[in-house]
C-alpha cells in the first residue's frame, strides 16, 4: 500500500514546484507555515513569502493588493481563520487570490471546536465569483494546487490535517468535474475531502451486504458537476452525500439544489455534522460520535436503498 499523504503536505510540495516555473506566485501565511506547509515554499523563495503574523484580515487585504499588481497570491492559514474580509477584498473584485485553508473539519481532533472549521464551505460557496475545491487525497490536492494557479479568479482550496490513503492519480482533477471512483447500481455515494475514504469503506460494507454503490469524488463544490449528479440519479435511483462539514450549506445542500431544480424525485439524504459545533477528541472517535464514519454511512445508505 502506498504511503498516506496529508492534503496539506501535497499542497506545500506542489506550491514549491509552481514557484520554480512561475515567478508571479507569492505566498502569504499567518504565522502557521509549519502547519500549512507553506514553509517549503518559504525556504526556496524567501523573497516571495510573507509572514503576516496573526492578522488574517490584513493578510486578505494584502493578497488583494498583490493580485491587483499582477501577482498570484496563495493565502494560507487554518480554515477556521480564513473567512474574514474575503467578500469585499477578494470575491467582489474577482481578485486572482487563492485561499488555501488547512486543518478543516473534525479531523483536526484535539484542537477542539475553536479550530474545527465545519462551516467554511457554506460561507465560501455563497460568495459570487468564488470557486470552492475540496480534494480527496494527496495526488488530487497537488493537481488542484496546480490547476488553481492557472485559473483566473478567486479560489477557496480546503485542505486537511491528517494523512490519508491515495485513491486518485495526480492527473485526476479538473475544476468543475466529479471523479467516479467506482460504478454501482443500487445507490450513489457522493463525498469530498476526507469523507471519500469513508464512503469507499462504506461501499465495501454495502457490497458485503449484497448491494453495489457508485462512488463520486465531488472535489469541486462550486461550480458543482450537475451532469454527474443527474446521471447518478438516473442510474442508481438513490443518492447519499457525505461531508466533514455541517449539513447546512455544504456539499449535501449543493447536491439537493441540483436534484430539486431538475425534478429528480429519488430517495436522498445527507451525512454530515448536524447544526452544532465540534469538540475535542480523537478524529476516529469524533467521526463515530458525529455519525459521519463508514458504519453510519452504510446504515443510512441501506435505509435509502430499501426506500426505493
């Protein structure tokens, strides 16, 4: 089995590689570069790296200004600190800023609710002009980092703290396109980020129970791949989404909007954090407690299949 890679590690490595070929790329961090892995870029290109200190709002304003000067700023901090000043400085003027937010979701673990961003996808998705990306693993995070560098406009790239198994290849990413990891006839499981690992495990449990699940890695939340969703609805007749995020306003909400607006009347449900904050604990135990682990996904999927 290949070594596990954290998406933040893949991001840091890819960012440094981009720095070799594109002199306009600059990196800003809020005194967290060892955690966000922008320290790899900083060591190679200290003249293009700016440690803004614990001043995230100021950092976003700087990034907007650098973008207006022709630079391509990559702004990195923890996801829970990355949402201030984005609307007016970055989204409204369509500034070419890449907000790369690490340590998202419950998998931050012991750091607790104050550091567990479980609302960030919703906050960024509602902003006009903002593209929202949540890669599943290291190879996809590296591919996404390179893709957003070439993309014109503001991007929110959500990264995780834990190391995860690689389930994609480094060329398995196109902005706005879902990636089908396996086919199935009974239900479609749609996930993003760390939850792709959980739905793949759930698909194996469903297979043991005699059912087959299609698995879609929805790495781009906005713009979402409507055709992949509608094709899955027609092909399997049931959809379950899973995200390490509140069920309000995230992946599940985006999929529900597509289904309802196109009249797809099928059994549908969302796995995610309910309307509450996280808490400190081991990530595995937190996933189980908040009902977003593979076992919980499997049970919900079985209910949907039986309701078809």
